[in-house]
C-alpha cells in the first residue's frame, strides 16, 4: 500500500501561536487535488458507479443492531444486515462506526461524495458490513473529510488503546489498522491529521497534551499543550481539538504542520465547549455552552462567538450557510433555528421527539435537517431555511434508534 508521507515534519512543526495571528498562511485541511488524494480517481473505488448527483440515504440501526437504508431520492429501502446491539454510533457521511460488545463495528453505506474543493464527485456502490475493530468499553471515534483516503481514529477509554484505521483499505472492504498504541485508561481521543493523528496524552487519567503520531504510530515533534482535551472535528480549514482554555487548530501547508491555540475571548465566564458539530467540511462549527449557550468557532477567522439563547438545549449544529443558520434541539423536543449574527431565533418547530430517548440526533446538510424519532419509527426532514417547515416524515425500514445521512 502506498502512503504519502508528511516530508520533513521533524523540525518543521511550529510552536503554538495565539488566535490573534490570523492570516497565518496555513491552507485548508479540506480535500485538494494532490497525488495522495487522486490515487483512487477522485474517490473512485472498483465496483462503484460514479453518478451525477449525491446519493443521499438515511442509514439506520435499531436497538438490536439491524441495519437498513432509505434512499432519499428514489424512496426505496433495503436491509443491509445485522451487527451487535449498538451503544453509540459515529459517521463520516459514508461509514457508520457502531460501538458494540465486539468493539467498533463498521458499516459501509456504499454511497459517498468526494469533495474536490471547487467541485464534487458522487459514487454509489453496495452497502456492506466490514467487521469489528477489537476494543473494550466506550469508544470515541473521530473521522476525516474523505472516505477513500486519510484515516479514522478510535480511542477505547477503558483500555487506553488508540487506533488509527486506513480509509483507503476501508474503501476496499478491509478494516486495516495503521497503528494501535497502548496508554493509560482515560477519556481520550485520536484525531486524524495529515498522515497520522493527534492522540491525547494523560497523566494520572487527566489529559494534559496532544501528541502528533505518524502513520506508524511514532511520536513526531514536541507535545502540544491541551489540558482536559475534549471534542474534535475536521473543518474546511483544519482539525480542531477542544481544550480547557479554547481549542487547538492543526493545519498542514506544503508538508509542514502548524498548531495554533484559539483562546476563548478574554474575560469570558461561559462554560467551555466539549463537543463540536457542524455541516461537513465547513469552517464554522458549534458547541453547547452550559444549558442555554452556544459557542461558534470560526476556524477560518480563528474566533469564538458566544450566543445565549435563554432556552435549555440538548444539541447544536452549525449549518454555516450563507444565512448563518445555527440549529438546536431543545429539551422539549423542538428544533430551533438561530442566526449566527446575534443569536436571534428565526424559527422553531412544534415538539417532535422525546429528547430523553437514547440515540435522538440532529443531522444537518446544505438544505435539510434530519431528526429521528425512534419510538415512532420515523425521521423528520426539516427545511430549516423555510421557517423550520417539516418537509417530510420518513418511515424507515428499521427503527432509527441510531441513524445518519449518508452519501454526503
């Protein structure tokens, strides 16, 4: 297997810089037309068909592990197979990574988008189950921007094992580990970055820093301070990891890695961000701040914005579209739409779900939001730009205890 290397990283990793230094010269971590990312023909995989539009599906997993898909364009549905009973599910828009008694089981939806920066390629293949990544206890999964290149990180909290999966191998149907590292048990993460990953470093179970590891698992450069690291996401600009005092933003330019600290605004007393959500491959992401607040992190401008909604919230997602929509699921089961400019509420639905139900999730794409109601066996499709109108209520072939939109 060919792997692109981050040539000359040793000695080129810069120190942490403060958020005020915008215009740092870093380029986006989003997909670009380089040799490593074109090996698969811009996302092409043998046996898959390139098509002219995104193949959007809802992929669902019920409480017993039955996996199924609903085609959002054609309306057809199909059962994929059965995995172990899941306790958590993460997705990159193609694969679903389900934590089960077997470890992390991988579901390939068979539909994906290759983001080429200024245009996209869309593919459709057969959905399949790719087996399990061995591990014990709760798993934290972090994904990258592309499903046929780069990697996926898994951290098993109970054992302290840090695993990096090869996405190119996943695309060929093989769950191949690039590295597996042993550390002390802690609430950690493995955030895919460049040819390797940022892995949490703990002392006595408390996270103190991040270590950049190459594709072989070897430490490269100095550790990056990040006390109480929690939450990671890949944006159009780079890889974000939340820290007690703000966030670390990792970017790569011409084979050089740069780690910047984006500190919270001076004097803020708002609770920190511990998890980030946003529309895939956009620069701005959202995070809950306490019970009623929202943090918006603009990784392009290296700035934080705090919104106080006055409403108890359960989940927030940044659409980061032209109108700056921020979506939230509140504790009464309503989906609320806010403006990123000032936090004004623009619209709200009636109560749609019991937000106490396990697995209730809000997923956002360029035009729609999706909210699952597991007890009813449906997913609500919401046009958030049109007064949060319920566009469709979709019956899924298995109860959507866990779900995501795939083909993105």
